[in-house]
């Protein structure tokens, strides 16, 4: 524990030095920060002794994973040892019938201890996944990898935290853009007023910086609704993921979300591919025949890797941002002192500011690459 | 050493490569912008796209380390 | 592993939500917004084009005006030149006429003078003849009287005569 904290503190010192090397004016701040760093190394000592008490050990990995992953209820905060949470419906498809109950029936349990019985089926919530207990089992049993052995996962289409936040974001988007569209109808010369004045540059950015240059002057119009929708959908969900009070519903950092959007891009690319596009995949022009045969499987893999990289890029960027902020915050609980809080908060703030930029950049990248793939699929032969 | 640590080291190595790559893209883009300030917008957007391609490699490694 | 496995529920809801969002926004937001924007751009382009046309027309008009002005100026110049030539011609002809007239007057005067002179000479000759006859008379008379006296007299008479 001590060694670890010392390492962290040395790292902080190095960072500190790197940050303030240039400016001499902030010397006072530097000294303060150094003092904090010194304090944290001492308090590392202190916490070593106090862990004797058999209190619940703080596990940063578990906490971070819990925050990054999806959940059934919308947990807001703890109050006197009770969780205050917004219950959300759980929808399960078991043996051809739909079983529904509210997530509050699990009483905030996610260790598989509370059993909910419906229509003769028994369900437990283990690590925010609903398991259906086998018919004769009375409690969840685990193997040595801490994996349930006497239960199976039913088809789960619950309205989880992420689905809930997605619908909130959809409502916000609908409100924003339908209001914008109405503003244009109201003004006689199509002059953007009010919110439209703010939204129009963004929409024109997607059209003039993404649609037109990537797809081309003649064909971009068909793809504009998709590009605009995906850009704003990703962006707003990225931003929602950063709002702390909604407990970081990490929707755009969830692989299911990015998988779905990347699949849409893949489907549209594949269906809008013209003769030239397929020729470049299966029978590359301009190279000798053995090379053509050699290149075909590579191109087919490349066709699939494009949406996969889209999926992973968005997922990993957003998840990584969340993990870094949470890891910095959990330093406070790892060291069990408030003294490390300024450092944690400062760095977390720094990362959070970067994340705000990343929300826009990742939405831009996803959209621009989708547009690029559409452009490649519809490109005419030019040689 | 358990599997997780090895995966983490792998992800770190991939991050070095991606860091070098993105650094090179960023540096050259800056140089190009300084040389041709009127091409600023075009250079910036293509640099961002290229950085995204390079970054994808590091992210694949991160995901592989999640897979463990 | 759990983190990178897409859960079916979220895929299902995301797909459904996204398709609905796309359709609704396409119908109620993107179409009107992009339509309005492109309509406005079109109208701006048209306005610019018509302004350009008006300017070209104006330029045409201006050059027309200039051409007309130039022509008028050339015409004026031509007229002025002609007038000047005419003036010169008139002066010239008047001058020559005057000269010829003057010459003829002079010639007439000369002729008159000549004839007067001739008349005068003739008259003089007559007188001389008369005189010489008179002298001769006197000479003849004195010759008859005195030889010396006669000579003297002729001499003095001749002296008078040579002055003429």
C-alpha cells in the first residue's frame, strides 16, 4: 500500500514539475501542490494501520466497472445507508412469454441474493445481469471463477439506465431540432432566429465539412439525414455521459450502442455500394491476376474491419475517459484521506475538460468516417 | 504475473506505438499549417481523421486487454 | 469480457430508437431545415447573379454613352475642321483676288503714266522742234548781221537747251 502510494505521489510530482516548468509565476501554487503530494505520501502510511478493522475494503475496479456498465435501476445517491434510485422496468422474454417487473423488486441487490418470482420462474440480479435460476435451485451457486453455474440468462430487453437516458436524449434532440425547423417556417425569408441561429452553423458544419467533401457534391444529399442524426445522437449522448448527477449513464461508451450504430453504417455502405466499389473489393483493377486473388480476402476483411473499428473507437474513447475520471476520484478512497482530494479533483477536472472536447471529436470522427465509407461506396470510376 | 497484467503491458506497448504515430501526425500537421496557413482547415480535419485511424490500433489493444 | 460483449437488450432498443429518431428527424427537422437553408442560399445566389447582371448592363450603358459622346466629339471636331478650312479658303481667295485687282490697277496706272509720259515727251519734242526752229530763225537772222554775235547767241541758247 505504501509503495503504491509513494509511486503515485512520485508520478504526481513529475507531472507537477512538467506542468509548471514553464511558468515561474505559479511558484506558490507549485509549493502548495507539492505540500499536498507530501501529505498524501504520509497518509499512505496512516491508512496502512487503520485497515486492520474488518471494514468493507474499497475496490476501485469494481466501483469503476459498476459505473461504466449498464444497470437496471437509475441509482441516484445513497441516503442513510439506503439507495435512492429510480426504478425502471425489467422486460424478460422467457419461454414465449413476456415477464415484466420493476427493478426495485431486487431492492438494489446485485449480488444474486434477492430472488424475484414471476410466473413460476425465479430471477436474480447478479452484477447487473438478470439470471434465471434453474428449476430446483434455491440460491445462486458459483464456480471458482465466481461465475454462476445453476442459472441461465434469459432474453433480456429491459429498459435499463442506458435505454432510459437514450430516450431522454432523443426527447432533447427532437425538441431542439423540431423547434429549429419551426423557426425557419416562422420567418418569411428563412432567416435563422433564436435557437436556429445556434443550430444552423452545426448543421451546416456537418453538411459542408463532412457531407460534401467526403461523399461528393452530387450524392451527399441522400446521406445527410443519416449523417446529421448520427452526429447529434452520438454527441448528445457523449455529453450526457459526462453529467455526474445522472450517474454517468455511459451509453456511448457501451459497446452495444456503438455496435448498433456501426452496423447501420455498415448496412448503408453495403447497400449503396456501386459496381466500382465491389470491383475494388473482389477484383482489384490495375494489378496482376495473382495479386487480385491475394487481395480479395484482404479487402473483404477490410470491409468488415471498418465498422468494427468505428464501433471500438467510440466505445473505447468514451469508456477510457470515464475510467480515468473515476480512477482519479477513487484515489481519494484508496488513500482514505481528504488530503489527496485536491490533486484528484484537479486532474479529474483537467481530464473532464479534455473529455468535453473528445465528445465532439468522437462524434465528428464517427460521422466523418461513416461519410468517408459512403463516399468510397458510391465513388465513380475515374481511371 | 496474471493474465490481466500481461494484457495491460500489451496495451501499454500499443499505446507507445500509437503515441508515436499520433505525435508524428500532429507535428507534421502543425508544420504544414505553419507553412500554408490558408490550408489550415483542410489539414486539421485530415489530421484528425488520420489520428483516428492510428488511435484505432491502440484501442484494439485496450479492448483485447479487456477481453482477458 | 463482459464490457466488450454487446448486450442484446441495448442493441435492440438502440436500433429501434435510432430508426425512429432518424425517420422523425428526417421528416420534421432535416428536410425543412436543409430545404430552408438551400432555398435561402439559392435566393442569395440569384440575388447576387441579378446584381451582377445589372452591373454588367450598367457597364454596357456606360460604354454606350461613352461611344456616343466620342462620336459626337469626333463630329464636332470634323465640323470645326471644315469650318476652319473654309475660312482659310475664303481668306485665300479674297487675298488672291485683291492681289490680282491691285496688280491690274497698278498695271493700268503704269499704262496711264506711260501714255502721259509719251504725250509729254511728244509735246516736249514739239516744243524743242519749235524752239530749234526759232533758234534757227534767230541764228539765221544774226548770221546775217554779225558772225561773232551769232555764234555767241547759239552758244548761250544751246546752254539753255542742254539742261532739258
